[in-house]
C-alpha cells in the first residue's frame, strides 16, 4: 500500500470556497472518506498549497513516500 502525494482540493462550503490539503492513503483503492488523510482547511489556495508542498518535501526528505 502506498500513500499518494499531498494535494489541494477545493470544496464549496455554503457560499464560500475552502481549500483542503488531502492525500489518498491507498492509491490502489478509490478515493472516499475512509481512504483519505486530511491536514487542514484554508481560505486561500495559496495557504493550502504551501502546506501541501511542505508536507511533500518532509516526506521526500524522510523517504516516507514511495510514489
């Protein structure tokens, strides 16, 4: 089982657009609520992307992500 990369997903919440940082836990399975890790919700895409980039760099440095 290999986890995917952290990515930014936009989510409409009421009349606002929010941005979440998510990754798929097991890329061999479909994306659903039980197969997703979440690391926060942001008002701007730039904030969310900064966190996704940081998490991906950290995992790459630690050799935690195979994909």
